[in-house]
C-alpha cells in the first residue's frame, strides 16, 4: 500500500482500536463492541449526514466473483450476526451523504468501524494477526470541523478501554493520522514493513500514538512503569494510568491535535523495546505521509 500519491490523498482521521491474540472473543462480543462504537462514538462526534452500509464476510463467501451476498444497506446488526458461520470480517461503512456518487473523492468515506477475525495461516502465530477492531473518523467530518479533538478523545477513549476489557485485548492505540480502520496494518507496521500475518501483540505492541494501550508484558519490555512515568520529565502533559486487566493507558496530553512530531519521536524512543521490527527503519523515507 502505498506510494506518495495514495498517502497524500488520505484525509487526517481520528483512529482508535484494539488487537487481541491471547484469546478468541465471541462474534457476539465483537459485534457488540462495533455497535457501541457506532452508537456512542460516531453518533456523538460526526457533524455531517451519513449513509451507512453493513458488510459481513464468512469463509464460504466467494469474493472473487463479486456476486457474494455480503452487504446490506444501513446498520443491520441482525445481518452481521446472522450469516450462519463464524465471521471473518464485519464492516460498518459510512459515506458522506452529500458526496453520493463521488466514490473517487477522498472525503467520500469519512467513517469506518471494522473488525477482522483470526484466520488460520501457516506462519507467525498461525492466526493471521489475530482479532483487530478499529474505528476511524475523518477530522473534517467531526463537529466543528474537528477543531475540538479534546471532546472527541473524551468520547473515543472510554469506548477503546471498554472494548479492551470486553475483548480482553492485548494492545491498542489511538492516533490522529492519515489512516483508516480499513487498513490491515497499524501506521507503525506500515512504515516499518511489519507484516500483519506475523504480528504477535502478546509480545510486542500493535501500534502507538496519542494514546497507547500496553499490557503488563509491554510495560516490562520498556523497563517498567517507572520508565513510562519518566516521560513526564520531558513531556509534562503525559498521563499514565492503570486500567482494566492490568493494562496501562498512556496519553500525550488531553488534545490529540496538540501532539507534535517531536512528541511522537520521544514516545517512540521509550516504547522502542516493545515495538515489532520490520524490514524498514522508521527513519528511512517510504513515500508515506504518516505521522509515526
């Protein structure tokens, strides 16, 4: 994925999500988390009219023909849970109603709420990267044009942490970046060339950003809670707090929009021992317009 033209056409979006590999939550719990994201986060934050579509994919769907019956107009939770097989992916996509028919426009799809389930593969942990749940909202489409991201963060954070509790997540993050919940990779994975199929969030982080969710394993990897707390000596706005399941939630202040590239670099230097290593260095130009 990836050249400069594609990345440059992406809109800034607020993203939050969690990843799970140490367990396998039920499809019912996953869809419940997605529904909460739509009804509590998107409904509270979006300032434009939206047209929703529900997509649910199972193993027997032949996606190569383009004729698979995998979608319904609107928010159809019964369809999402009524496929009769274990789910592979569920996506709630919201297009900007005012841009109907302009599917080439970079602002056409401002909201995506998505879950991709574990799949059997012969490498990595054998689960294709595990369960990933994400929610992305274009900044331009938020109330007030996205000027008040403190309010958005105050709505997104409880959903992310509740999702982590409900699904017993291993990792998660929230960021303002040129990303979407449709992406298979986190920004870190994308920039460094970490393959999602080789992901192991039971050992290393999935991603990081304005907000980073760490398991006890990740905290130990970076040198313990004292190392995370020491970030405040350089970045006084940092907040580190204990949350459910022994996890730690670290934020770079109250406002995602106030985070600078230097703030991100400082955070990355602290988290480096817990980050997966890919085929590229983060300092090597890759043509991407990502903030990591």
